[in-house]
C-alpha cells in the first residue's frame, strides 16, 4: 500500500515536472540532405530548457555571442513580441521553382522552412523562447 | 502517519488531475490562432506579391501587419535608415526639391499635372479625390521607322493617398518619415498601392485587413 502511494507520488512528480518543462512547447529541427551520405538530423527539445541552459554557458562565450548579435537583438525582441499578437500567418513565402523558403507563425511558434534540391530544413521555435534568448543576449551585451 | 500518506497521495491525485486539465487548455491556447485565417478588421496588412511572367511557380509573397512594421522600423538603424526615417541627398533626386514639388501638388486642385506621350513611354501624374496617381507605360517599337507599331512593354501604376505622401515628407528637409507614412496608411481602407506589369514580372502591393494574400 505504501509502495503504491510512493509510486503515485513519484508519477505525479514526473507529470508535474514534464508539464513544467513542456509548458512553453518544443523546439523542433529537421534537416535532410538529399546527397548520398547526407546527414539527417531530427531533434526536438523542450523550449523551457533553452533559457535554463543559457545560464550554464560560460559568461565569456555568452558575451561574445551578445557582442556579435547585439545590433539585432532588440529588433528580434520587438519582432517576436509583436508576432505573438497576430494570428497564424505566412509572412514571407518565396518560391522559384527549385527553392522554397517560407517564414510563418503557427501556434505561437516561428516556423522557417527551406526546401530545395539539396536539402530540406524545417525549424520551429516557440516565439517566447526566441524572445527570452534575445532578451538575455541583449542584457549580456557589453556596455549594458 | 497514515493520515499524512493519505494527504500526500490525495494531493498527488489533485496535482495529476490539475495537470491533466491544464495540458489541453494550454494546447488549445497555443493552437487557437492557427485556426484563424483572417485577422480582425482593425488590423491593416501590407501585402507584396511578385509573380514571374515566364514561370508562374516563381513567386514572392510578403504579408506584414502595418502596426508591427511601425514598431519594428524604429529599431532598425542601418545605413540611411534611422529611427524609422530614411535620409536622402539632393543628388538622389537629381537636384529636384521634392518638398517644394509636393507643396505645389498639395495646394493645387485635382487634375493631371504631367502628361507625357512619346514613342518610348507614356507618363501621367495626377491628383484626384485625395490620391496621387503616377502611371508609366513603357513602350516597345516593332517594325520599320515609318510603320512602327508600339506595344506595351511594362506598365507601372502607383496610387498613394495624399495624406500618406504628406506624412512621408513630414520629417526634416532631407528625410522621409516611413513610420509616419505607415501610420497614415493604416487609417485607409483597402487600397491597391502599386501595380507593375512587365514582360518579366507582375508586382502588386496592396493594403487590406486580411493576413493572407489572395
């Protein structure tokens, strides 16, 4: 009986932890190279893990990244904040027969799809995650 | 002891039930916008569509909410664009003082200001019902000089509300205020702003309240 109760407690803890981890959705990356021996990368990670993981990145590396991206981070922050206000939309869609590039939002995620003869790349990132990362990088930028 | 265990297990059951309830709610919250294909009527969207005349599969489609553009543009400070304004030099317009020209157009009555008809191109600049029109038709000559027939090579039609033009030139002498122009544009109804038809491409720039291009 006690074991059953412990198992229930353990299971509920895992469920609560999972819900907490996945509350912001997942980041999904799919890369398929069409050439022989080309790489196929498919992975998804909980979006909540990214801002947490950034705390473990050495400050020096973070500062370097911030330095390179500082010019664009406020822009990214504004764009991702604004995009959340709008319904799902295809913002940019470029097709030239062989290549297809699409930037869209779907379910609070930013989706970037690149399809061509050489490779297919599909990236889906929650807007809140991009916003968090941009804010963090902007905060770590030198001189702030 | 038993009471404590019972209390913990009851709490765990409540937690599981709560999370089971939260998951679908949060899933719905994330997917709700997905079902919507058109935005609220107060939102104004700027659409750009470029279609290749030769290959119909070559297309560029851009859909941007004006309100977002108004907020994003001031954050871009690169080259001549600063704080939502673009700097220009006099030699960009080959010595033509655009402000003076615009003042002249604004204070004039509706009518055609420029009409040029030549073998190469027809140009028409007019002001009518609060809009400024610029139409340029480029021509192509066929046959010998005497019996030459001309056909349309490209056709450019620009229709801009005068209030937008005013807002565009509302900044300093050598600046175009893009953000002010967008703000003025958002007050207008559905409008086709630019239409270009040429041998290579068809370009359309228009404004409406839908977040999808037709």
